[in-house]
C-alpha cells in the first residue's frame, strides 16, 4: 500500500481544508503540523500512516463497547498521544472538540467510518469521556 493510499482522506500537502483548519485552530497549530510532516522521510511518513491506521483498526474492533470502558479509554488514549506526538498539542478540551467534529463534519465521518460503521461516533463519545476524566 502506498503512502498516498494510507493517508487517503487525510491529505496534508495542498490540503483543500487547510484554510478551514487555520480558521479553527490558528496558523501556529497548522504550521507546526505541516513542519512536522515536512521533515519526515518517506519511511517515517509510512510508519506514521501505519501507526494511525493501526489505532483506527483497534478502535474499530472495539467500537461496540462502552465508550467509558477501560478498553475504550486505553485505545482512545493512544489516539490522544499519537495526535500530541505528531500534530501539536491538544488539550483534553480541544481533543473533545475534535471528536465532536468527527460526527458533525460528514467528511470526517465518511473517512473514519471506512474502518467500521459507527467508528466516528464511538470515537467522539470516547474522546468526550477522556476529556472529562483528564481535564
């Protein structure tokens, strides 16, 4: 699978939604994420995509469990840590807002639900619980 296929729906360079991201999260956050991605080699980008897809697959596997279960919270913590490690700092509250966007914006829902129907809603609920427990 090519890097392009791994990141399908999550384009970073020439992203048509970049302006929208800048309006929501500010130039500094978007610039930092872009800079972090730009300095990665092709192998590192592949590893990043593999890690992201692995987390999505794990969350998809458990999406029928309670969002506040230990299993769900352990998995959503991996997503939180992944985002913070690679794309800037997410406070628990902004992480919750991102989860809400997963269900409010059909573009996100469509891409995330490719891993399993209802995954975006499960993630949003688990992210909200995570935020409440870690604020």
